[in-house]
């Protein structure tokens, strides 16, 4: 599959071939065929080295797509659903997650995000978590 990769060292974007379609590895994984992905200021800042992001990953953390596969524990989505992807992952265990339970807070001490810390949505397909 084609994927957009930011090269932080040379400050350029490249369209690369990656594995065909991500696979379900954990029971809460969801595979989505990306319909639309947005570019935000964070993506630009990562490209220019002004925001920390992992080098060599698929960028993009704002997207909409069609669900094509779900893990065994996924009950909130089914194949064929259109989904707006929530890119942030929270631990639910740190002091801030406990304090703001039920609110998607980027104050999580163990926060991570698709397209910043691991492969994101600037590709034909992406793997996300079903956790809401």
C-alpha cells in the first residue's frame, strides 16, 4: 500500500510502498480503509523538527475511513461502518486519567498518538484501536 512518510532529517515527504494492509494483532485492533486524512499544524511541525515525532513512520492522525476488519473484542464497530478515527491513546491508570475519567485528555502521563509515535493515517489503510 502507498503511505506518506515524513523524513525529519531532510525535511521532506515521500510516498512509499509499505506492507499491503495492516493486520489484526490485538483483540481491540480495527483496520480501516482511509477515505480522507487531514494535515494539521502538528504534522507540519513534525516535518520541520519543531514537534517530536518518531522518524520513518506513516504520518497523519486526523482521518475518516471505512472499517474492513475488527479484532475479536471489538463490539462498537463492525465491518462496513464509516469511522472518524480518534488518534489518542490513554493509559486509564495514571493520576490524570483517573482524575479526568471518561474525558479524552491529552494530560495522560503515558499518552501516545497515531501518526506521531507509531504509524498513522496518511496511507491507504491504517490500524487503530477500538477503545472509545
